[in-house]
């Protein structure tokens, strides 16, 4: 049993002064087989603490169906940290941002149109309480007061950037306390007056998040909290990428200088990120300012430890600075994880999406289009089908409140693409007889930050053709979580959208990267595991494949391509192309 507390302007662990030197690693972005490797690299850099968010959506994928296994095994992750002699800071849901889908909240919350997120709303709090009842008893034995590694836990996340409902914040705090959380509680916000006013509680320790100008940030923090230790809970030493934007990097010397200035001021710090990891599957979030900006699959973040576990120049620059303030472990640094390029794989089998709908989806029938959430679907794609009568010449097709990107087909022929916030309609010519209209909508990732969190996916209002709304729809939910029923043919060019299947042999599994050169947009699966999205607009051109996802012997690669490909092959290479 140990104690971690504030004593004046310092932290104390079992009565001895201690400075928190922490790095963020999200267990849900790293395969469990690599947790120890990433934690060892964190410790070898001179850090004494690991910090992680808790992603509610992976732990309660469906209402009252909880998961704490595999990549969701937060207990095992924290136990591993403790075994290595590390402290842990845990930032539980309900909301985490983290450029993670819906800010970590489960999409099924949106099935209730009346729910109000992140405030003192009865319906919302009932769901939060249910999750806390599942999560917090699992974390309680891992508190330092019970002999575990957890020294502190966060109350909500950057709440001052969203609201000012102090009754809500206090409810969360009291909910943690009454469930036995007796370690240091804290809040974290941007170093601005309105954020610190809105996101803090009088009796809860306050911290700030920033990437530069530490002196100004800490001065602002001291205006609100003059008598407590200084701490930066998120030192943004890198940044994340959106599709279609340049790959973000930050000069290591510049970032190391900011770190040195924080440590010189006596502050504690948490690197965000120390190791970013990967947005596997459909778990990337999105930002929204002038339009939707989805985050890419890689969450490399230009962090000290790369997406694939490499020690970067930034790692060594930080290690050098840290060595002046703490004892950095001596000896050989952890060995790099082996990599291999397995070469090219040709796709000899193909299954068209429009021909496969009844194999991978159960249609539902509605008078008007419904969004995913109203049909019990969380992620992936959704197809809306309607029979339109002709003749109709040069009719304007408009999708009202499209979320997010739609491929439009008329009698199986792709007529073009419509995107969220697009103002120009599509022009359709319908022949004399009736024609089948198919609209395939991709959920590009729910908004994870700001005032637009209530982000329904699919067609959220209706479809206009000419001057009329279209009614009487057949809707095919396509989460793509089970593709085992697909029926492939052995030849043919394969029109898109469709599924391309190939196999390859592996003698010894090693980390590798899937190059999507020549492919336009879609999703890749390895042995049934969703690797994530690819898109020719970049910046990333590869998908990271950790060795534990490979099998010794025969492996299956499946690519769901939306728009077409220059060739029917992919290539496994031994290095990433992040842009």
C-alpha cells in the first residue's frame, strides 16, 4: 500500500518527493504482444510513468455488452506497467478526444435522439454510471493505495474546451470517489481563462495541456492554482494527420528545448504522445471546422517511439534532456523489432459488393433513409436502394445532410461521388423505364472534438431527385465485421466497389507494411483483422502490420476497394511511407 499526494508545490510518493515524468501510450492502439516492448522503451528514456486514456467504445461495443479482453485488456496493460516499476496515470471516459472515433464514446448512444452529451443529463449519466460500474471495480485493485501502479486519475477531459457544467463535473468526481477511487484526481485543460474556468473544480488538482510557450502556460495555471505543483498533462511534441493534408513533423531540437524549459521550471510532464500507435479498423476520429477532416489510420504522431516501435531522433533528444534531471537507465536500449518485406501478392479472386449484399447484410425497409445509429450500426458503410421511375432528364440529385461520403450508382453503374458539405448536386438521367438507384455511404469517422460531437452517419435527412424527396427505401447496413459469407469468383477484371482476395505464405512473422500504391480508396483486412483505411490522397501510403497479426504459413489478405485499381496486386514492404 502506497500514497501519492500533493505536498505544497511538490508531489510525494510514500513521503518522498517525486516528479512525474510520463509518456502517453494507448493500449487500444497497440497489439497486446507489444505492450511490454513499448513500456520498456518508455522506461529506458528516463520516464517513471505511463499515461493512458480509456476508450469507452471498445469496452462497451453494444449496450451492456462489456469487453475487457485482447486490445481492450486495460488491466493487463496496467499490470505490465507495474511489473516494470512504472507508475500509471489513467484518464477514463466518458470522453477522451484522442482523435479517436466519437471521442471514445460508443455510437449506440446516438440511437436516442434526445440524449445530451457531456452534461448533467439523466439519460447520459445513466449510461456513464453503467460503464463506471463495469470499469472502476477493475481499476480499483490497481490503485497505488491498494499496491498497484495507478497514482492519479482524470475527471473528464479538456472539459473547458466544451462546456462549463460544474454540476456534471462534480457528479463524475463523486461517482469515482463512491466507487473507491481514492488516488489523486485531476483535470486538464488548455491554458486559457475560459477553459480553466469551465473545466475545473475547486477541490480537484488542475493541470494544463500545450505544445509551446511553457512559461506563459504555467503562469496562467498559477493564476488559478498558485499553491500546487506545475504539470503539463499533454506536452504536444508531435501532431496527428488528416487525409489530404501534409504529414506533420516537429523538429526534435525545438521540442527538446520546450521540455528543458518545463523541467527547469520544476514542472512535471506527460508526453502526448510518447508512442502513438495505430487507428486500426474504423476507429479513427475526425475534426470539423470548415468541413469534415478525418484522421488517417496511422497515429504515429511524430512521437519519440514511432508507430512501428522505432526509437527516433526525438527519443534521443528527449533522453539527453531527461538525463540532466533524473537517472536514466544504463545499458543497452531495447532491440528493434524485426521487419520484413514479403513482396507482391496477386489477387486471383474477387467478389462485387452489389452482388454480395444479401450475403453480408440483412436489409431493412423504411419509408425514408435512416442513419446508421437508428439501425443499430456503429461503423463501416451503409447502402440505400431505391427504384426511381423515368424518364427523367438532367434531374438534380441532392443528399440532404450526407455524413460522410457517397458513391452513387444507377443500374449498377457508378455515376459519381457526393461528399459532406458539397453544395453542387449530381445530375442524373433516368431512362424511360424504372432504374435502380444505389447510394453507398462511408462513415469516415465520427467527430471527436468541439461542438459537433452528435455526428450521425449515413443519410441523416433525405434524398432529393428534382423537386421531390424519394421514399420507400431498402437499406443494407455494412459494418464489414464478418465477411466469411462472401462468394468469390476466380477470374474477371472486378468492377468496384468490390472485395479482392489473395493469399501469401510467411515463414517467420515479422513487422511489415502494406503498400497501397495503385489503389484509390478502401479498407484492408489481414486474416480477418481490419487494418484500417487507405486513400490515395495521402499523406500515408502504407498500413502498418505488427507481426502478431501474421500466421506462420498461409495468410489471407482482403482489400475492399471503392473506386477502382490500376492493378490486382499489393506489396508488403519493410518500411512505412507516412508522407
